[in-house]
C-alpha cells in the first residue's frame, strides 16, 4: 500500500507574498459582492455559470459555443449528434454548479463524499458517448461509473496516478488537511488542494472539471467565491501556463532547499501564486464589468444602436438599479399611456431584455445571449453570433 506521505507537502510555504495575495483576494471579492442589487446579481449568476461551463470544458478540449449552451438551457438541441452531446455536457456542468451555488452542500467540499457527489451529478447527466474512455495503448474502452473512484491504473502525461487500492486513504488524508484551519489559511491552500486532487486522480475521467468545481465550492464556503466570478475563465485564458504549472507541481523534491516532502515545495508555491493571482485578476475583471454606472452606459449604448421600443433605456436603467419594478411603473418611466406601456413591456419580454415569473409578478432585467458582447465585453473570447 502506498504511503500518503507521497503527496507531501500539502500546503505552500508560509510567506508574506502568498499571505498578501490571499488577503487581496478576500478584499477584492468583498468589494465585488456589493456591486449589484441582489436581484440583478442572481440573474448575473446564471450568465457566470454558463461562462464557467464554457471555459472549464474548453480546458478539456470541448469547445461548445455560448450560443449553443444558451440553446441547450432551453432544451433546443442540435440535430448534429456530436454537437448535441456537447450541449448535454454543458447542461450537466451548469446543473452541478447550480447545486453548489445553492449552498450549503450536503458534504464538506474536500470530502470524498462531496467529490463523488459532484462527479456523480455530472456524469449521470452526460450522454452515453461521453461516458467512456479508451486506453491509448490497448484500445480497451472502459465505462466511467458516475461517482465511483477508479479501479484501474492511469497515467497522465508523465505522472502515474495513485494506485486504485490506495485512493480511499489518500482522499481521507486530503480531507483532513484541506478541511481545517483558519479561513485565510484554507483560502491560501486552495491551489494546493486543486493540484493534489489532480495528482491523486481519483476518477477514471472528469478530474479536471471536478477539481475546478471543488475549487469554486471551497471559495464559496470561505465566503470569497460567489456567483459573480469564475476562476476557470482565467485558467482557460492561460491554459498552457496552467497545465505547465500543474505538471511542475508533480515534480519530486529538488534537493535540500526544496522542502522536506516527497514533492517539490518550490513548484507548489509557484502554482499557488499563479492560482491566487489568476483568481484576483478574474474578480477585478468582473468588478469592472459589473460596475453599475459602466453597465448602465453600455446598456444605453445598446438601446441607441438597436431597434427597441421608445423608453427602453429608462426602463432598463430603473430595473438595473432597483432590481425589479412593477408593470404599472413602466407608464410613469416612459411617459406613455398604459396601453402603449403594456406593449413596451411585451416587446421587451419577447426580446429577453426583461424577465418575469408571471403576468402579475415584478419585472427583472434579462440577459439574452445576443446582448452579452455589448453589455459584458470580453466575457467570452470571440464575437458571438446567433446564426
């Protein structure tokens, strides 16, 4: 049986640099949390879940266009089987993150039970074509069992995962280390937990997405993560660097000045710094994007450049800052008679710029996929087209 000491060190060096980055992440996340009206923030969280899904799957080589993700959320699937399967995969990812965002979780985020639950919820919703892996050396196809630790040996690049019979013990040690400590220490250790989970490689497939969803869950539990930002966007935009540093942290200790564990402490510190800096960068990016004044200006610009009903800018601006309005408020905002105001509401609902839960329910701001380029520039890497 393999000793769990093989994955030591499990936390980065105590250093002012990492402490400062951790504290900055907490500060920036706190500032972001107060940016938007909570009703609007809940709507934005839906966009961020789709974004997180897009970038996390992109890291795995699955490029599902944001428009196709949006269509999948409305059960509008492609006739092309491969594209349809990727849409179902996107739906599965968004489903799991929505469960995580409904905090509290049924288990501690770093527990084997929680990680199995995340894996099970993801794979149980995948099409059959995405629930098999093939051994590149033998050609053997093996079914992935949702929520089950692997029973076979695996090699990822130059790294050989922990032997199947030792996974349970390694995962218990994993939970013991990453479930305790002060909030700041737990946040600082998140990159290490992210890497060590991938290093153990407990599942036959899906470890990368489970690790990123776990990271989101720990951040949320530590009251730093929220539905308003995603570290996956930053990791995907630096995918080559992300994967290089993950492999670097797989390295054994390099001499007497490289810690006292089996693995390299220096490389773990480098990866930890990268992850914390990436998280800060994404919080700052979303903070600038969600600044209400700036968002209101972009919405006004969109209204001026598109065929929308008279008074739309005043209606959308009011909903942005107030969170929701009554249908009867639209007449006062636009200066239109009630009958014409109802027509404006109906047109804005049809365009997706307003949303409501029923004919007598308040109106909320909508974020249809075709406005994202204009309202949230650079959220995605390319100009999105609905055609």
